[in-house]
């Protein structure tokens, strides 16, 4: 195993902004869809933008769904935005579709009277301690862009929430698996601090 972060390339995701943020922090990273490189990495980031079924289909076509699930048993995995949603069991966005099932529960449309998608800065309220948020104060603002969110089956898997006219799960964690519904790579100093916490895992 080498000390670098693999950013999963499966045709869906803002890859360069994530790797640029890691480079700024001094961490080596590599954009890859090669299972052998994912196996060598110290940690993995699963980014994602767009619709859940398109991303899930892309992962499966690339043969990466099983690889990511297996690697998550051995090393830290961080899902960002749609990448976090893919950690869950299923989504009904566009059509019913299975996720990776690493965190129990579905992904559903945000039930709010406010305009969707939720775009912009919102504050975090931490519910369960997580190494991802070590040193990050309650009420920290981060950047969101989404219309769907996770509904984890187990309360202890929810590490942070935000308010958007309703309670919205902003982060999850189970074992080696972490997820941020928001974009840490677009969340200024707070986001960089979160990515630094992830970069220090498994060193």
C-alpha cells in the first residue's frame, strides 16, 4: 500500500477540484478507475455529480462497485455529494436504483417548502462524533448543491445534519466509510480542514 488518495474516475464527478484541494494540503492523490491502483491507495474518495442511476450504472459498467465495497473494508472511503448518496442502499431519483449498500437506508428527495435544488452555504450541526470533523466547530458553514438526501436507517450513522426547511442529513459514517452531502473541496477553510482530517487517516 502506498500513501496516496485515489479519487475514483467513473465518468461522473468533479475530479480536478478534489485533487487540487488535496494537492494544496500537501497530499498525494491520483485520479483512477483502475482496481489495482485503488487496492494500493491508502484511502479512497468517491466524488459524484448528476443523477443517482447514471452514476450507479457507470460504477457497475466499470466494474468498480464491488471493488469499492471490498476496499472500504480495509481503508477509509469518503463519498462526496452524489458519491455519499451512492454509499446508501437505494434511491428513487428518476427510477428505483441500488446503491453500494455500505450504509443502511435510502436516498429520497428533500421534503421541504424551500426551493430545490438546495444551492449555497449552510451550517452543520454534529450529532455523532467523527474523526472527519475533529476540530470543526458546531455551526460551521459548508457548501451544498443537491435535491436528494440520505435517510440512514441507523441514528448512529448520522454524524452531521443541516436545516433546509427540514432536517437534512449532511454527513454519515460507518466503520471506514464516510460521506459528506456537501462539497468540502468548495467549502473554503472549513472544507480544507475536513479534507485534511481525511488525509491523515490510515497514514
